[in-house]
C-alpha cells in the first residue's frame, strides 16, 4: 500500500511539477505546498482521491474541486463528507490518518495551489486560435507568420501560464500600438483560450532554456512587496487598503493561472491608460515577480472571509459541537472542554481537529452529523484564534 501511495503521489507531482522545473523557493513559508504534497502521499489520500485524474476513484478528484474558493469552504466540504469518508476508510481496513496542525496547513496549501493550476489545454484548438485571434500576423510559429514580433516557437518545452502572463503584460502597450497602426482589432481572450494557446506553443517548442519555470505560485510575502513597489496598490486595493481606481483584488472570484493571464491581457489597455493619466510609470515584471504577485493575490482570495470571533460560541452550539464538548464548563462531557482554545496556528489546528474526527468510533460518527458552512468554519476558527492571542 505504501509503495502504491508513493508511486501515485510522485505521478501526481509529475503533473504539477515537471522534471527540470521547480516552484519558486520561499524562505520558511507559513504554508508549504511542496511539503503538503508529501503529506498527501504519506496519509494515503491517493488511495481514495485522484489528483488531476491520477489516483483513486472512491472520492472526488481533489485537483478539480469546484465551489471551494476559500480555505473555509474547503474545510466545510471536508467536514460535511467526513462520515462517508470514515466509512470507506473502515471498509478498507486501514487505520484512519490523523493530521497535526502543521500537516493540515501544508496539505491545504498543496491542494489550493493544485486547484489553482490550469488544466491542460487543447493543442489543436490553440493552433486554430493562433490564426483566428490574428497572432500569426505578427508572430511566427514553425516558420509561418509575421516578423513584427518575436517567433513564439522558442518557448521552453514545459512551462506555466505565469510566463505567458508576464509576457502579455510587459508587451501589451507595444502590441496594442502596433495593432492599432495596422488596423488589427485587438482580440479578447478567455482563460480557456489562453490555456489552449499555451498548450499549442508548448507543443511546437524546439528549445528549452536553463532558467527555472515557476509552476506553483511563488512567495506571497515578497509578492505583497512587489505589488506595492510596482504601484499596483496605487490603483487596486487589497482587502480595502490601496487605491480606488480599480477593483479590490482580494474580492475577485478565484482565478486559475490562465484566467489571470487573460484578465491581464484584456484589461491591459485600460490599466495602462489609467496609469499614464495618473502619472504612474507602467511597470515591467520579471517572471519571478509575476509568480510572487500571483501567490500574493491567490492567498488573499483563498484566505478571504475572515470570521467573527464573537459569533464563534454560537456557531459551536449551532453545529452541535456541545453535544459532545463543553465550552466554559457548559455542555456535554464526552470529549474535551473547548474553552482553553487551540494553541499553535489556530486556523490550521481547527482544520486538523475537524479532520481527526475521522478516527472516532463508528457509533459516534454515525450519529446525526451537523453540516457546516464556510462562514461557520471561519467564525469558529476566529474564536479559537482570539483565545490564543487574547485579542
């Protein structure tokens, strides 16, 4: 079983991190996606769950989770399906896996970034789009096309839409000016079209550069610095802090990397015009900087929806937690009193504690199971965080 788990997790990682590529290195990140990949394998998740089509089929594909746009939504979905998962684990005759707060945080980071990665595009559709979107007027591929812009078949043989997003942003002003001069209508792109175009360009690549490609989002902390230093914050607020000319980017719907690249392309003319009108220099970004900005914005969206600590006790009662636990001495005595709160990374500890109910005796798991919403999870986590910090 362990050999099978290792095989599946490394196969899954080969989808996420092709050989020769690496995620952007981060100094002691608070949630480590690559460490979470190891947790995913060691805990036997692949025996029940596929990851982008690789792995078991007893549960949903965790690389294609829909509707869990925040960590609280993901945790609520996990909790609500826990009885069924517990039953399958017992039927398989294996010990239920338990998580520490650190393992829970890393695992959630891994699954979040895996869902953020774009699915593989359609190469044939990308080839058609290269012509219909008029890319071929300015760019050559396989010796055919214009010579106004660089040939696009020297793209490394493996890569990420982060690199495409960087190129689309950096060259957008020059490309728009050239298209206007030639009377070419500037095309709009959807995330799926970016995905297909990227798949096509990768398929015809004939060189591979030695520098790394950024597959997973990079260093979110450094991304916040880049977001400020490149003056993005002068137009866009994040969680209410920043300029008001553009939308709050923490409140935007969760985007895949391809959707992010498409948004940059589609909105670049308006953004560039606004910056010039405000006297703000139009910044250029390196691929590493774009990876960090992506990480920063993705983290803001994924961790969005902070809860209300004051509602926490009511949420615990609503969820039926006090049918087993006591809170400040009030409630049942079947399990621990929740009053001391959860120490050490409270949000991750709540996730771990909820998951670890999977190891409860069958008689308890089969009791009427409460359903949690993302808002309830957020409030409960906020309540325990307050217990730890004293805020």
